[in-house]
C-alpha cells in the first residue's frame, strides 16, 4: 500500500486520546509533550498514518 504523506489530513486529537497513546507507549506523556503534539501537524499526520495502517492490517 502506498500512502501519500501530503494528502493525509492531520488527525484531530484530544488530550484524553494522547493519554491513551501514552499508555500504548508504556510511559505517560508529560504536559510539554502533549502541547507539542497538539501544536505540530506533522506528528498528527504520522498518527493518522499509523491509525490508517492499523485499520487496513485488521482486514
């Protein structure tokens, strides 16, 4: 599967969802980490791609 990075829309994410991602990572995200993730669209694009890959891998 080919994913065009420039056509991916950044994932709209909330702080509570970031807490869930922190649990998946095995360590909690600090407030500075959460603030940075919410500000930068590049990281949110990566999360959108990961989410898309998870959905397609279950099929």
